[in-house]
């Protein structure tokens, strides 16, 4: 069975944030007001984190795109009292909105801070509502949401593969929205267990590392450092 | 039951008085508390209607006042059942007038602990999913389980020693009250058989309730320490929380005692010696608490781990420093200053110290929850937390409602266990005599002899 | 009942409790109400439409996912993605492109033609019918022509190209006005660089993918520039595209932009001194003999000192840089260490292919054009012109030319009038449009008063400093017609708004202009039918022309824009080259065939061609013949000219013609405020920049940039973008001024403080963000937010730095010197 993973090449990433916006569009992630955003309630399943080091004129900046790490040992799943956070047999972690009681325990458990809570019911101006993606429910108030590797795209690919009585191909068939959009091709996606995919090869490259690897969460998102 | 001290019976009238007569001050207090509670309820409806967005919670500080209250209330609950059980099992005679007041706190406050969690939920309407889809691996589920167990046990433990008093009341009250007491006193006649069974039951419960109580706050601590968050992931969180719980619980108990003593003129029952004993216990707990706090922070500091350090310094020198140092003063300096000194260890002094501890322990809970969340392991989403009127109101409402319910309890049931006090009077003298005998020089009676004989 | 205090209190409590109880019950009811529950957007039948983005000049191919509702039959656009067939973007897309849905579904967009009812700028409107609106315009324009004032019609356009631009120009041509004004004239200076050095008025493009060393002087490669997505793709390729090879990128710029951050090296430079730096590098390359001798000898003019037919000796580039631009001296001017200059110059010369890029960073100063010339001279030194990995000239698609216009007498008379902005004269001899001089013309009524203004894709009340500060200057024009689909700042001052469709609702060609070599023609087509009573501006123009009758109508013989479009593609179908956009695999196959001499089209008839182009998103011709020097050098010498004979000829013509400036060439130079004299005028050199604001009073330089997620007014009302304005320092819904911590410390400013930015022109309140990546004497504000109109989100946040920008310009190029303003900062 496939084990889907993402490789993020920090050398290539230009911090353009296409991944951020495409994710919002793909997953109907609500926009919040400026006031709410200032209060720390911005919702970006994917965000690009800038880090600036050094002093003028010797300064470096790095841009780190951060989706859900899709941990193989996801603490968020363990702590959820109602099994709303789930890990699929293929290893993707996703979230059942309809079951979440909004305790935000998963938020505390996730060391990567990738879970978002719906502090209020999302509101869309009438016109903007028209552009919502029908593949994905709008979340009600009071539940958590987070990047699920565009689970609906996996389902879609699975259905197509099933119709042809085969497995989803390890590369190219199931592609999350952010990976698809990235202009610098900094995001690479595929089956980590299939040695023929670019993702699994890069995950074994000497440049590869994972965020907070020592915590033992075993993320399926690999980063490639610069150089 | 046989009474050997007729004049004592007269004196015990004052214990029945609150149940049978109600003064003006009571209603005034009820009105005020009710208004505050109603305001809290209104705040909660606002929250229900617009979502948790009306609070000051955010990312990364997704838990705030409600979770602080939850930990605090559950902590307070250790005032009652646990202390009373320990004292009972140790046969501490001076416990008699205070067990009921303590146990009542436990039972009532547990509702507020659970309630705080429900208030904190984004989707309280889906509460029962916890039963339907419960995941055993989740510490939150352990919490639900242990707290309900504790609540059941504590209720039983409160109820059983109440039965004889209910019977006493049944004989004095009239009207609906009489019917009520008749129903719930379960036909208590005070026969030796009934006494034997009751005492056995109480003893069993006392034994049972101690591990349950310890587990409850341990599990509460595990909600935090089962995560990977800096300064939450700690092995001593269990005992640390339990210590803190007993500490704050005792402070709450002292204040409750002082309040009923004052309101119902129970100076003859709740004597300085009771306060003194509790004060010494409180003092011990204060030191114990400090020991844990010190250990906890020292290890965080010494390891020098970045994420832990960020939280630590946010507390000690950073934006949470005022709260942190206030906590140290309130939990250690003030109690120590007041209670280590015999001259200031008066009832008023002890009550002051207890109030200080209560506030301090609330701050301690706050400082456990918030700074860690505000300084997550990855430095990406730093944040601060400013509660809104909704959280303040709900918190105030919860405290008001708790006090209110406590007051109402004193109006329905004697807040001092009448039969136990009476029993104490009889047994006490004899027992004291025997105990003294046991260690006074003399023939034949070895250590534990008379007690073993009894 | 007797009311005792006790009773009263009791009742109060009871009432409060009851009220709270009732509230709770109600709220729980709400909780179950539909709004609380998850809902699924309408499902339906999926479709994909290939089109072209228009959120910036990038020209990326897009695929729009549409859902036609099963229940309501409404077709909705639900997602924009990259079109993998489009060669510019190959399936990639940027945040602005993705946010295009928020242009289409902008809750504040205009829903039909509007007529002003209130005062100018008050934003009071009344809907009118299209017929009435067009009749009003026609009537006014007819009046002008009748009075012999056709030239007083101004047409102001921004980033618009292809047939739409052709029609706009054609309209003026047939109508009789020389006044095509461009708000995008700042980007035009790149064309002038090529004009002066290679004799071609086209933007410099580059073959970035194949470069091994990119030396960028303030080009916003990873955020702005001509095609942000293509540049980002090229960057990715440069980095990890070829195993074992990693191209170098060096960014010269006063602040650590995203490009600088991602570069291998960042060289902070003092604002406006790029020309000097480039010439110092040239000094190193020349003095150490590192230049491409072969190329320089065979294909350049004016490298060595030379003698003209009259026998006068002229200064050559070699002597110029050797004498004037020693690294020691330049280091003091630019603030760049000598060692850095020397090292980078050596690297640049030693790595092949290497390319030096100039964009507006070097160009938006009073010496902008000379800076650009100096930088392009580096390319000539290392022979990086028309080679893979060097600079190229973008090919244009072979569209069928529009039939020539037959002008009537009124048109001839109108076209004979001078331009209102004096472009092409001693104002700005090289410019085709010189917006910096328009405000003055409006103020003084000289050379004449304009009587009508058309606004197409331009929003000067936001993008042009003078009009930002005094938009009422526009009010002196009796009729202003805006074609914008959005209620932007300038449209507020219009008399009529005739809203265009958004780019996702219309047919349009999109020829790539200034990006790389091959000719690319994207096709924009409606993703969904127009949502409102809007009309294609091309159609409206045709209708106005036809309303005007006579020769003007005759110049617009088409039914609608669609007909123009289809007609123009006929030649493309027939050229026997190029291919319809497709997968790289298929492309390779077709190209192999073409190389072998078989050009096997995938279509037989034009209709087939058309439907395939529409399905795939466009046509392109991957073939680009590098080394075609004939095509690349159209100068008098037929070579790359260090010494620009074109410039010399233009200036001398002016000197001969213009009595305005009086004393011959000297007068011209004085009018243009050029300080160099003699041969240096025609050679790349460093002109000391002028700045607005006294250095003592206003100690800081204000510079701007276009962050990846903002594009001036086009993305103004897109909430998705307002959440992520600038990846380096901004917070959601916040535009901040970046200050070096050292400077901030001196000013007592802390991170997040509100500060006042003041220049001689105005002041602006902003939040300060301390940033190590900016030179201490420089502050930076991103451009694209702070709108005074344009919708609920546009108006909710940000700040427009144009409020501070003074009126300096590069007079030679006719471009605004937008970065040449000094400011001071005080705590708010
Ligand atoms: N995202 C986005 N892309 C766009 C556009 C947009 O609005 N948004 N607009 C398009 C248009 S119209 C144009 S003209 C192009 C513009 O494309 P560019 O010119 O590439 O982009 P800008 O960001 O305007 O460039 C200004 C840069 O110059 C730097 N700079 C300032 N002063 C100096 C200096 O003295 N020397 C040097 N070396 N650098 C300096 C600034 O730090 C800034 O990074 O972008 C196009 N692409
Ligand atoms: N301070 C400062 N000022 C600058 C710059 C800077 O870097 N700093 N950059 C300068 C540069 S390089 C440029 S190019 C200019 C850009 O400035 P402008 O050319 O004025 O471009 P925008 O501000 O994007 O305005 C585009 C207008 O077109 C309208 N529009 C959008 N879509 C359509 C459509 O489909 N049809 C029609 N008919 N109209 C449409 C929009 O509503 C908007 O009014 O700004 C310049 N001004
Ligand atoms: S917030 Fe929802 S998903 Fe997260 S732990 Fe609670 S119930 Fe589970
Ligand atoms: S990154 Fe966080 S939310 Fe995602 S799987 Fe890991 S623990 Fe869960
Ligand atoms: S994988 Fe999908 S859900 Fe996750 S960040 Fe990318 S686009 Fe968003
Ligand atoms: S889209 Fe790609 S290049 Fe852009 S920020 Fe995301 S990962 Fe980086
Ligand atoms: S770069 Fe420009 S054209 Fe390309 S997707 Fe972005 S906004 Fe659209
Ligand atoms: Mo531009």
C-alpha cells in the first residue's frame, strides 16, 4: 500500500505562497476579517514561514512552507477523544469535521502547530460563495481543520484507479493542490515506499531532514536543505 | 442512639438552625450571586451563538480561562473527599466537624470542573460523541472516566455520613422538607446494625476514594504531559498536580469553614484548633508545592533546551513575569509569613493565607496552561492571550454559582455532621484517655494495646 | 404583595436567572440551526476551460475548473490552476493567478454601466443602459471632432497588449488624437535600453533557464518582473534542475528582497548607483582582459576610442571605464566593498553563460536609463547577447495585420497636434508616453486642455503619485470614461463607467512580450458566461467607433472583438510553423519532425486550428534561432553600440529642432538635467542621481517593490492576497515599513510601532517592522495596497506609498523616478 509523502526543497522554494492560496481555494478555507487575523485566527493550512538570520549586511532569509507533517506517529490522532482525527491505512492523517467536538486537544498535541480551529462560523460574501469547491464541505463553527494532503484528491484518484482495477500510481496521479501549483517545483509528492518515485528518492537524499525529527512523530513531509 | 450529655444536645441546636431558619442576609447574598451567575449564563449563550470567537482564545493559545478553571476546580475538589478520607482513616478526631464541609466542596466543584470542559468545547452539542466514538487512547477520555468515577464515589461518600443527620432532620422538619428527609434518609433508625453497616460503608469508601482522587488529578495533569509541548512534557506533573490540588483544596476548605462559622455562629464547633491543624497542613503543602515548582522549573532551566527555555523565560522574566512572581508570593511567601508565625496563625490570619493560596493556585494553573501555548516549539506562531468579557463573565458566573450552591446546600443539610460530632464527644474522651494511657508509663498496656482491643 | 428588600433582591435574581435561561434555550436552538452545520457547495458537472491569467503581465496559462450545477444549471468557476501545456508556466501559477476567482466573484464589482450623479469623486451613481451610455460618449466625441479638437481626447492605458492595445491605438488613430498615455511607461525604459544599444524598441528578454550566472540589478525575479512564474520556474531549474550543476544568482539591491534572499549572494547597494557599480565591474573585466574579445571586436561599436569620418576622436567604452570607474572610487559611491566588486566582476566574466539584468530597481531613478545602459553593457562585454543563457529579443506571433486606417481630415488635423505630455520632445526624447508631465499640462492647460479621457486598465489615482495626491486634477477634464470592471480610485472621478468583463469572462489574445525568446500567443476565453451586464471593452470601442460614423466607423468594420480576434489568428494558422500548446512530450515529437523538415500540423482547416487553440490555451513557436545578429542589431553600425549613435542622433535632432531649450545640444542636456558632457552623454555612465527632499531633513531613502501577492489595483480587492501580502515581513492585512534595526534604535522605534513617514510631498502612517535585510539609510514599503476605493477588502488595509513620492523623473527616458524620494520617520 502506498505511503504518501511530500518533499519540500528549501533550495527551490521562493516563498511565493502559491501553495498557500491554492490550498485555501481547494479546501474552502475561510477568510477572516483583519481584526480576527490580528488576533491570531488566520486560517492557512499551508503557510510559508520566513526566518531571517544575521545582521546587516550579512543576512540570510529562508522560507519554509509548512503543511501538516502527516506524521506516521501522529500525536494529534492519539489524543482525539472522539476519533475525529484519523490516520488512513495509506498513512494520511485527516479530520472528520462532522464528528469533532472542538476540544482542541489535537491543537495542543501537534508540535507543528498545523491545526486550525473555526472560532466562528465562516462567512462568505454571497458572490464569493459561488466559487467554493463542491468536493469539500464548508466547515461549521467550533471544529478543527487542517491540511489532509488534499484527501478528496486521493479519493478521486482512488475511484479512477478502482474503475480500472489497479492501484493508484505512486506518482503523478494523486497530486495535492499545492504541489500542483508550485512554480519553482519545490514541492514533490509521491509514494515514499515506491523506490521509483522522485519523492522517495529525494527523501533519501543527504539533504533531506524532517522537522523536529527528535520528537519521534515520523513526519511524512521531508525537507531538503539549501545548497 | 443514646445521648449522655443532655446539655450538648442543646448546644447542637445551632447546627440545625441554618437548615430550619433563614435570615435576610442569605437572600441578599443569593440575589447577588444569582445575578452574577445569570450574567455568566448570558455570556455563555453569546459564546454558543457566535462560537468561541467571542473569547480571547487564538492561535497558538487555544486553551485559556476555561481550561484553567477546569484544572483549578478539579484541584479544589481534593479539598473534600480526599482530605476527609485521609483524616478518617487516620482517625484524626478533630476531623469530625469539618468532613461534611469538605466533602460538599468536592461534589459541587466537580460539576464545575466538568462544566468548564463543556464550556470550552467548540461543539457542546456533540458532547455525547465522546461516548459514541470514544477513543481510549485519548487522555481526555481518561479524564471523563476518572472524573465521573470520582464524582460518583464522592457523592456516595458525602451521602452516607449524611444519612443519620437526615434522620435527625426528618424528626424536626415539617412540610415538604419532612417528606424529602424521610425519603432520602432511607429509613435510618440508628440501630447498631445500621451503624455497623454505615461505618463499614464509609470506611470502604474512604479507602476507595483516595486512589480515585489521586488518579483524577494525575489524569488531569496527563492531559498536558501526554503532549510534546515544552514544559508540559514532564514526568512529575502527576504528583505536582495532586500536590497543588490538595494545597488549593485545603485553602478552599479553610475559607468555606470560616464562612459557615461566621454565618452560622459555629465558633463552638469550628475552633481555632481546627484552623490551626489545617493551617499546619496547608503550610506543609505550601512547601511541598514549592519543592515541586522549583524542581519543575530548575530542570527546564538547567537543560537549556530552547523550546523549554522560551516558556520558562516567558514566565520568569517575560510577559508572564507579573503573574509568575505574584504566584510565588501568594503561594509561598504570604502563607509562610503568616502561618509559620504562631502569633499571626490566627483564624483571620489563616483565612487570609488561604485566600492568598486560592488566588495563587489559580494563577499557577494559568501559568501552566497559557505560557506554554503562547511559546510553541516551533517559533512560528507566537502569541499572547487576553481574555474577553465573555471569559471573565463565565468565570465569575461559575464561581458565583458554586458559592450559591454551597450556600443552598447548607440550607438543606447540616454542614457539620451532627451525629459524628456527637459520637466524637462520646468516643473522644474515652479514646483520648486510652491513648494517653497507652504511652503513659505503667504496666500491661503496650503501644496500640487499647486501640487494638477496641 | 409587600415589597421588602429581601423580596426585591430575590425577585431580581429570579428574573435574571429566568432571562438567562430563556437565552440559553434560544442559543441552543441556534446551535442546531443550519448555519451551524456543515454544508456542501452545489455539486454539478465538471468542466475545464483553458485560458490566460491577467492579474499581472506574466501571461501564464491557466485552466479554470467549472461546475455546472445540477439543480440550478448555473455554471460556476471554482478553481484556477496552471495550464500544463502553456510554455510560460507549464502548469505553475502564482498566488495572484489563483486569486483570480476573487476578481470574477468580487462582491463589489460593477454590474452594469453607470452614470455619475453626485460630484466628482463622491461615488454616487445611477445605472444607465448600454445604448444610452454609448450614445453619450459618441455625442461628446462627435462634438470634439466637429470643433477640431479631436486631439484633446486622451486615452490612458496601463498594462495592456495584443489586439486590445492595437484597437485602442487604432481608435486614436482613426479618431485623430496622438495622446495614448501609459501608466505603465515606467516599464518602458527596458525598451529604450535596447533601442539605444541594439536599435530595436523592444523589451530585453533573457534566457534565464540556461544561464549559469545571473547578475541581477534589482530585478524582482522571484516576485515581480515580466513573468514571475516563469522566472520562479527558471530559478528552480537553476537550483536543482540539472544534477551536479547549480547556477549562481547574485542580487544587487538595497534591501534583502525575496530574490536577494534566495540568491547566492546579496550585494546591498546605495540607491540610484547601480550604473556606477556596473561600470566598475566593467573596469575590472576590461582591465584584466576578461571580456569576450571575439564578440567585442566583431559585434560592438565604440569599445575602443574611435575616429569619426570628420576626423574627430571619440571616447571609447574601454577608456571611459578605465579612467572613470576604478573600483576604489566606485566603492565609495555605491557602498559596495572593493573586493566584492572585483570578485563578482571576475565571476561574471569567468562563468559562461552569464547574464546581467536590469529592471526598475536600477531604473526608477533620475539616472535610470543610464543605469540600465551600463548594466546591459556588461552583457555585451561577455558576449551574452543572443546566446543561450544570455539576453534575447522576444519573437512576436505572426498575427494577420489589421487593415490600414484611412484617416479623414479631422483625424489628420488632430494627429498633427503635439502630444499633451510632450513625449518625444525635449521633455522626454525617447518616450512614447511621458506620464510624469501630464499633471503639469492639466494644471496649466498647456499645450492645451484635454476634453475627454478614456481609462483602460489604468488607475492613475492609485499608481501615479501626482494623481494620488490630487485626483481632482482629473476633474478638469469634462468627460471621463472608465472601462474598469471595478470601482477603483480613478473611476470614482469618471462621468461614465462602462464596465468591461473580467478577464475570466471574455475572449482575448495574450501575446507574451518581454519574457524569453520564442513567440507565444495565449488565448483567453470565457470560463463562464459574463455574470453581469458588462461588455467587452473591445466591443464597446467598436460600437463607439461605429456610432461616430464616417472614417472612424470604417476603421472598425467588425461586428465585435471576437471577429477581430479570429481574423487575426488566420495568419498564425497559416504560417507553417509553431504548434498548438501541448505536453512537452508531444512537443518534442513535433519539433523533431519539424527539424527533419516535416511540419505536420494537427489541424486541416482554420476551424480545427481555432478549436484546438481554444482547447489547449494557445499557440507557440518553440524555435528560437540564437545568434541571429542581423535581427538583433539594427543600429546604424549594425552592432551593439556602447557609444549610442541612436541617442546621439535623437538628441542632436532635438537640438536642431528645439528653440525651446535655446542653446543647441547644451540646451537639450540642460533641459534633460544631464550633467555629463561630450561623448560621455552617449555612453553608459553614472549620472549622480537627484532626490526629492533635503538629505539633512529627510535622511532616509524610500524604496518600493511589488511583492509576489500584490499587483497594484488588479488584486486590490482579493482577500486571499490581503492575508499574505509580503512573505518576508508582513503580517496578514498589514503593510509595514521596513526599517533597519540600527536606524530604528536611533529613532526610538520598536518593532510593530506605528510611525509617520514624511516626505516633502506628504505623510503616511504605518506600522514599523524591523528588518536586518535593509540598508540603514533605506526604508521600504511594498506597493499594491492602501486603496481608497475598489471594494470592501481593498479599502480595509494597507498604505499607498505614492502619497509620499515626489515628482522627480528620468527626463531622458520620460519615466517617473518613483524611488527617488527621501523621507523621515517619526513615532506616531
Ligand atoms: N507580483 C507582481 N508582479 C508584477 C507586477 C505586480 O504588480 N506584481 N507588475 C508587473 C509590472 S507592471 C512591472 S513594471 C514589473 C516590475 O518588475 P521589477 O522591476 O522586477 O519589480 P519591482 O519589485 O518593482 O522592482 C523594484 C526592486 O528594486 C529594488 N531597488 C530599489 N532601489 C534600487 C536601487 O537603487 N538599485 C537596485 N539595484 N535595486 C533597487 C527594490 O528593492 C525592489 O526589489 O513587474 C511585473 N510583475
Ligand atoms: N509607488 C509606486 N507607484 C507605481 C509603481 C511602483 O512600483 N511604486 N509601479 C508603476 C508601474 S511599473 C506600473 S505598470 C503602474 C501600474 O499602474 P496602473 O497601470 O494604473 O495599473 P493598476 O493600478 O493595476 O490599475 C489597473 C486598472 O485596470 C482595471 N482593470 C482590471 N481588470 C480590467 C479589465 O479586465 N478590463 C479593464 N478595462 N480594466 C481592468 C483595474 O480596475 C484598475 O483600475 O504603477 C506604477 N506606479
Ligand atoms: S478538536 Fe476535534 S479533532 Fe481535535 S481532538 Fe478535539 S474532537 Fe478531536
Ligand atoms: S503535523 Fe500535527 S496535525 Fe499533522 S499529523 Fe502530525 S501531529 Fe497531526
Ligand atoms: S496538501 Fe492539500 S491540504 Fe495540504 S497544504 Fe497542500 S493543498 Fe493544502
Ligand atoms: S508554491 Fe512552491 S515556491 Fe511558492 S512558496 Fe509554496 S513551496 Fe515555495
Ligand atoms: S505571474 Fe502573473 S500572469 Fe502568471 S499567474 Fe501570476 S498573476 Fe497570473
Ligand atoms: Mo509596470
